[in-house]
């Protein structure tokens, strides 16, 4: 799913990034570049359904990509969208 970060998307973007569990998930993804749900669950204390909920929010907000390889699903940061959204928000405030 391609999500662009325009002013209408800022609310979802910042809400998604504002949760402590989702921040931990994002930091794990950043540290590993690409990681699957099993490896995320090994490193943080969440149930599988709770992780799926948080992953869904992060995907919907455009913070992460999902890539299926066989039975595994890998997650990586959507760096372009993160940068675009943050810069767009900051530019709106500064100008």
C-alpha cells in the first residue's frame, strides 16, 4: 500500500508514531533493516494479536512496508514517507 504524507495524513502518521509499543517496533525494524513478526515478538513483550494490531496501524500510517516471502512476512521502514511527512510538517510550521 502506498501512502503519501500530506497534511491530511499527518494525524494518522503522528498518532501511529506516538505509541510507545509502536516506537519500540519501529526501533527494532530500524536496527534490523528488515525483520519478521516472530523476531519482533522474541524481542518485545507483546502478544501476537497485539503485535498484529500495532503493525496494521504502522502500515496504514505509511511508516512501514510489508514484504511476503513464502510463509514469512518481513517489515521494513518506509524511510521515504517518514522523511517526507516529517519535513512537510516542519516546513509547514516554519514557513
